[in-house]
C-alpha cells in the first residue's frame, strides 16, 4: 500500500513538473535558413518558388528579346490560392515583382494602390491646396503592356503514419495587346512528414 | 497512533487522485464531478431563449491544454456566429482548427494521453481531452467558410471548403479501418440488451460523418467562384446522401446539362426528368439555408453489464454511458412565397442523426474503457477497505459513486436540422414572404443577374434571425 502511494506520488510529481515548466527563449536566425517547423506552406517554400520563377523568367529567350531595348511595363494580377491552407499569395507576388524590378529589366504598375493614387491626385487638383502649375494632372500614367498571373494549388494526403503535401505553382506572362502568353513556368514542391512513434 | 497514520495515508491517496485529474495539467475540477451536459444547461437555456450573449458568458471557459479547450471554443464560436459577430467567430474557429492541426501532427503514441487515460481510469472519461468527431469538424469548416463569406473573403472561404472535404475523406478512410478492427473484438449482445437503440434518431444514415450540408455549401460557393465543375462533384455527393431532395436533383441536372456530362445526364434525366432551362436569361439565383433547432445534449445512462472476474464468474457492474434519448424532433417545413409562387424547404442534413450515429460508432471503445475503469475502481475500494477499515471503504465508495460520470461532451450549440430552397429569380429587388411554423415574415432582397444570393436563416425556439449575402 505504502509503495503504491510512493509510486503514484512520484509519477504525479514528474507529470506536473514537466507540464508546467516551460521557459521561453528568443533568438535571431538566418532568414534564408531551411524551415521545417511543420508541413504547412512556409518561408522556405515561398523563397524556393520566388527564386525559381524569377530565374526562369529572366533567363527566358523570349523575355530576353522583349527587354533588349525597352523596359516593358507589367502589372501583377492576384495569385489564386487553390490550396487547402490560408496562404498570403500577395506576399509571393510582392517578392516576385521586387526581384524583377531589381533586375532592372521590367517596370511595374501597382494595381493595389490605385485608390490611394486617385485620392492623392484628387487632392492635388481639387482641394485648392496645391499650386496648379505643380499639381500632377490626371491622365498621364502609363498603361501596362503585360500581365503576370498565376495559380497555387495543392494535393494533400494524410494517413495514420504520414502526411504528404504537393504544391504546384504556375505562372504566366500575357501580352495585353496581342493576348498571347509569352512565358509560362511551373514550380513543384513535395513535402512529407512521418509521425514519430512516441512523443509527449 | 498507527491507525492515525493509516488514515492520513488514505486521505492523501484520495487527495492525490483528485489532484491528479484536476491539477495544472489539463482537467478542470468541475469536470470530474459534474457532466458536461449538466454544466451546459444554463447556456443552452439562454440559447433557446435567444440570448446569445448570456449563453456565451455561461459557457465554461477553458485554457489551451485543458481537456475541454476545443469544445469550449466551439460553443463560443457558434454563439458568436449566431450573434452575427463574424470576426469573433472566425477567430475562435481558427483557434479550434489550429488545435486540431496540432493534434493531428502529434506522435502516434502519446505519453501525455497515457497519463490522462490513467487519470480517467480512476475518475471518468472527462479526464481525457475532448476529441472532436468528424461531423463536428466538417461543421467547423462550414461555419468558418460562412464567416469568410460574410467578411467578403470568398477565396479564404474556399480554402475552408477544401479543408472540410479533406476531413470527410479522411474520416471515410479511418472509418473503414476501425470498423474492421472493432467488429471482431467486441461482443455486442450484452450491450445491445442493456443499451437502448438510437435507431429512431439515426434513421437511414450510413455513417456518422458525411454531411450533405457541408457538400451543398461547398457546391454553392464553388459556383459563386465560377468553378462549376467542382460544384457539380459536391452536389452529386450531397445527392448521394439525400437522394430525395428536389433542389439537389435540379442542381445536379442543371450542372450536368451546363457541363455536358452526357453519361451522367442520361442517367439523372431518366430518374428526375430533363432539365428545363428557364426562359428568362437574365436571372439570378436565391439559395436559402435554414437551420432549425438545437441538437440534443447527451444524457447519462446507467446500465448493468456483466464483467468476468479473475475466477471467470460474471459479476454485474454499474456503467455510466452517454446516450441520446428520445426521437427526432419534427419540424414543419418552412414555406416561402415569392412572385405568387410558394416553395417549401427540404431537409439536407439532420445533425442529430449524425451525432447519434457518431456516438453509436464510439460505443465499443467507450464500453471497453468503462469496463477497465469499473475493475480499477473496485480494486481501489477493496484495497482501501483492507488497509483503511471502514473509513477507507466508505471514502472510496463515495469517491467511486460521485466520480462515475458518463462523458456527455459534445458540441451542443449546433443546429438540429438544416433545410434548403433554391430557385431562379429575375434580377432586381424581390420581396419574399416567409412562413416558419405558422409565423409570417417579409424579407426584402436583391438578386443580381447570373449571381447567387445567399439567405441564411436560423430558427431556435421562438427566435428567428437571418443574414443575406450577395455572392
């Protein structure tokens, strides 16, 4: 009887201690390091997709001739999220357009800021606060010649032992004047996670 | 002196047992001695009275890591949904989904669960973390999808729809596996004699997780997003579960015609008649989802079942098992009148049936665990009786009786029945006359050409609310 009590008491104390004692630790890490916290879409996937897409686009011979003498104006259409996760696809397009701008071969118009631009121009022209000779007039902006758009889709499979997720990211560059798709590529990622046998 | 020491040991053992299940680890003290259904009585009362705020304040709060964490969030999120606070509801459902994901990623053998099981062995099943059954998970994603729709984020709603599909596919897989496993091990005869059948509530249902409401909602949202092919697949799945629903038949016919599915179309046309394309090309659609009532709470049922002792003699022990009692509530169909035509809602899901079927499937595992527990508690009583004399015996018996509670946990703020109406209407303003259980109401809504207008209605007791969204 006494032994039972002792064993129970020890087992319980261990369980209580391990459940309650947790110290938070804060550290800086490498932003480009491989992240495998869980199987969901993460920073490594985002970086891999962006790199593959921008490299492919900039090295494509068609784009080479297109950008030989001019810097084409491109607008980025929202990337459609067809996966079963909430993924910020705007962040993917942001990274891609930033990389392309950095290459110096393309110019971009930002369709997400149109409302703010209109408001600013209205203020300059109508509010009576800005010197009319210095105010920027309506109707002087450049129209986009190309549209960049894409899809992110996934196939997820789970069973008791492991999970598997496959992402496919497709991207296309469309000539707005002719309606021709000038460039397209896809990037695939497969991740699997096998469950550990024993854990807390 | 010696007797005094013994008493001290006994008291400390019992103290420890209680501590084991109520301490900082996971179980809340109240859960050991009062069943969940009992704790929720107040909140359900407020819910029936239509006071969602008060109902929310009466739901027992739980912190992350506690056994009822997900359950408490589910109740709260559903009540926020009813109160049309989509943002709050979205946040709480997101926490539930996060917890479910974390649970799914855990190791196959969990030491913490072993400890909880050990705790449950000397108290009751409430000491084990609540496992959200598949039909509740599919409802989580359905409501989350609606939250996103009402917040104007159709893309995110579709993500939830895809997750709901994943849940149901996975449940189908696991179900086939577990049916094979459990059939052989368990002798159901003794149980069937003592435990009343829930067949009246389950009806024709084949499994406890395939939820036609979720499929239908996903079809509607896919259509709103212009993905007719995906919508067609989900309408077909819903029709498999509810083959008599006229609106579903029409949806399947319409999309089969539109998508040119000639094989399917000849089959469906033979069964349901050919699809008549409406004359008015400039029409939109009205989809009404009507949620009625609230699912029952599980009840505590005491049954006497034989357990074979070490000498192989059957001895009857008292078991506490959860059960849904009674029959299905009958709801009179809601009728709507629009443009001088009257239509009636048709049921697409009985969540009460899903809940009952789901409980029935869990029963073998519940009884097995209960049998182990009864034996463990009996041994504890005998041991304390030997060592602690009368006082130990009495204390142990008292503890055994009061701690014997059936696990009556379930998401108890879900609706009972969901029914639908779907009709093409010409674009523009419309006034529709509702008739819910003899009470009339008029609703004004706008139909956009070639678009879907979603009207979601909820009737609980005498309280009725609705929300309109142009998709």
